[in-house]
C-alpha cells in the first residue's frame, strides 16, 4: 500500500540531504529508496498510473500522499 503522509519543508530538506549523501557516495540504490519518501507530484503519479499501471506505484513504494489528497484515496483503483 502506498505511503500516505504529509511533510514539512524541514522533512523534505532532511530527505534531500540524505539522498545527496548517498548519491555522492555512489550508492544510487539507497538514494532512490530515500527519494521515494518524497511525495510524488499528482500529475506524475497520474502519468505513471496510466502508463505503467497502478501496481508499479504500489509495489514501488512511492509516497502518493499528494495524489491521494488531490484525486481521493481510491484513485489508484479507478
């Protein structure tokens, strides 16, 4: 199930800093995992749903809180 949460600017900055540390160290896999904690913009989530399917988003562990706020909690199943 997607992660539903809201984030402050400080939360987003902390995640971005962690991702930068992993990227600088060459650990792109960990960097990608950390970045998935950031809310995916609703238009990108909708695009991914239509192009790649809802399972991609669900299995991918993306933070879909902004898409859920905009489209409703059941938007992946519509």
